[in-house]
C-alpha cells in the first residue's frame, strides 16, 4: 500500500498542475490581449491530436516497462523505451509540419477573425516548434513512473508549470504577445533536460544494477 501511495500521489498532483497552468497562462495573456487566451485554447485543442498518441504510448509503456522491471528483463525495458521514442518522433514530426505549414488553415477551423489570424499564426508556429520535446519528455516521464520514480516524474511535471509561467511572466513584461509564446519552447528545453538527467540517474541506479544482478 505504501508503494502505491508513494507512486500515486505524485501522479495525482501532476494532473492538478494542468489547471494551475491554464489559470496562470490565461491571467498572463489577458493582461496583453483579449484574443490571446482564445489562441491559447485553440492550440491546446489542436495539440491534443499529437499529444494523445504520445499519451497512449506512455500509458502502454508504463505497463510494459514496469512488468519487465519486475521480471528483471533489462533488454526489454530499454527496447520498449527506444521504440516508444522512435514512434513518438515520427508522429511529432508530422504534427510539427502541419502546424508550421498550415497555421492559417488550422485557425480557420475555429472561425478565427483577421486579428486572431495575425496573432495566432506566429503563435502556433512558435509553440508547435517544441512539440517534439513536449511528447518526448512525456515518454521519459512515463519511464520514470514505470521504474517507481514517482517523485522524479512529478519534478518533471512541476517544472512545466514553474518554468512556463515564469518565462511567460518575464516575456509579458515586454508587452509583446509574440514573445510570450516563446515561453513554451524555452520551458520545454529545460523540462526535457531535467527529464533526461532523471532518466540517466534511474538507468545508472536501477537498470545497470539490474544487469549486474543478472550477470551475477
């Protein structure tokens, strides 16, 4: 029971951060333009088409990796992680291409006005540029969770809220809505770096030892 609570509580807290990010971003964007929050909502809806496959692979990967960790199957653990990352990269690349090449058409699906088009086209391109990092970090976070590193996974999640809102607030001081959108790729770079470090530590601390135990 204790192990379940140890892993489950960080997951619950991570899910709560979604509301915190939404409230914080809407507050910051409303201070700059009445259109900006609408663009943010449109992007969140559109990116779900890229995020959802990644979430599916993350959920499946958690089960497979956790099972194989219990079975001490080091090769299967790493094979599952790498295959998830490779498939994710293909899906994310396709999503990035669509956002970069057809932002006007995507916004037109929501009956965007001329002013919203003017503000929304660069916004979609700036934010979508980080989609590969977004989905890759999601896969890495799932790997940490599968390996019983609930707090490490939570640290990756909370870094999203902290750095996104921090960068958005700093860029908003310039009065430029365009710069605020840069908070997304800036945050994702840091979040990915944190996740990569956590995965490396987990690999060295658990999987390498698992390999040593097998050899013994």
